[in-house]
């Protein structure tokens, strides 16, 4: 089984809904409503797997918001809050090695994102209004 098939199998095993699939480009987009995960992009780009989820857009001049997001990064077990290259969107991003990835590691990463979304959802909603 190739890396793409492995990641797709793991996602389905966790009851994720496959929204988009492009094996040639190594991209899966998944939802897991129960965990608050919506439109999570999985980029399978050996030797790494990139998980990236758009959270919200923002305007310039939000130093306090950035400070709080960076502080929350310290508490986040898997992944981190990042901004896109254009500097106007906050994303969650986590990168893993594909060579030795197993189901438990993949599940832990998704669980971490789900927990982060449930614990920090109100703050994310508040940031999206700035």
C-alpha cells in the first residue's frame, strides 16, 4: 500500500468523510463533524504528511491576537497556529514523517486538533471578528 492509500485508510477508519481526493497531487480534504474538523487538507508529500486547516481571516494590526495564538501554541501537543504566506489567514498546521507513520500517530494528531477546536473554539470565533 502506498502512503496516499494508508492515510486515506486511516481517515476512513476514524469515520472521517472524504470531501476531495486527488492521489496524483497527494491531496485529501476531510471532515470529522464529531471533532469539529472541517475541510482539513492532508497533503501527502513524501517524506512528509502535512495537515492544514483554515481557521479564520484577519486584518492587520492584531498584535494581541498573535500573542494569544503563540501562547496557545505552547500548550498544543500536535501542530501549531500559523499564518499563510499572504499574511491574512490563520491556519492550524501539523507535519509528520510518513516513513514510520502508524494509525495511532495519525489518530493522535486528529484528536489533538479536535480537542484544540473544542477547547479554543470561542476564542477562534472572537478572533475571526477582529
